[in-house]
């Protein structure tokens, strides 16, 4: 479903019946946030460095991918929620297993990890190089907010990706 990149807009609104969502990171926050995406009816493919942390998502219908790159190749909108900036670099920017290497043109990458502005810019540039959108969207509200869907989300990115992020978040 990925579409031709256009810096100003994303071509179609996201919808559970036609948008494939990927999720990278299934720790306390990531699993709760991904669970809300799954319960909204979206098809969800996940990557978990520790697959046992994804068991509730898998039993609820999510599919497990073997790498972040695999998640990206199977998804139109990809979220990441990992522990630290070096984890963001590993799951998104590393050439072999990193998600950006396998993004389809027009995909939207939304990183919810609290990270560094310079890293967010690097992720945005790498995504743009693949004709994709990138949104930096760190969250606040802890595991209770993630579970209850009440997180405060500070999102920023180019027009089309930002619009998709606003709908998905």
C-alpha cells in the first residue's frame, strides 16, 4: 500500500482495513502502545528483541517478524519504541537489520523513543532518502498512560507524515 513520496501530504488516510502497521519494541511501553493499535483493528507486525515480551500481542493476533527490516518491508506505517538512542540507531539506521533499509516509498516511520534531536534529524534524513516520511514522537505518561491511551505525545515531522502520525497516535 505504500505510495509515492510527496513532501506535503500522505495520499490516503490510514484505516484498519487497508493500512498495515508495524511495531518495533515490545517492552513495557511499546507492548501497551502496540496493543492499542491492535485493538483498534489494524493488522500488526511486530519485532521484539525478546520475543517472550510480545506473547500477549501475538496471542491477540499480531505477527512476529524476524528483524526490524522485515517489519518495515511488511508495513505502511512503522512505529518504534525502544529504550535508548543507541537502540534507535540499531533498529532503524543499521544497514542490515535496520528498518529504514527496507522501507517502501511512501511509508511513514514514527519513532516514539525519547532520544536526541540530532538522532531524530538523522532518522528523518535517512527516511527522506528512501522517499518516506519520518515523525519524531516521544511520549510522556508512563506505562499507565500507554495502557489507558492517555499519553502526551510531542510529535514533529513533515506534513504528510505528521498527518498520519496524528491519526495513528
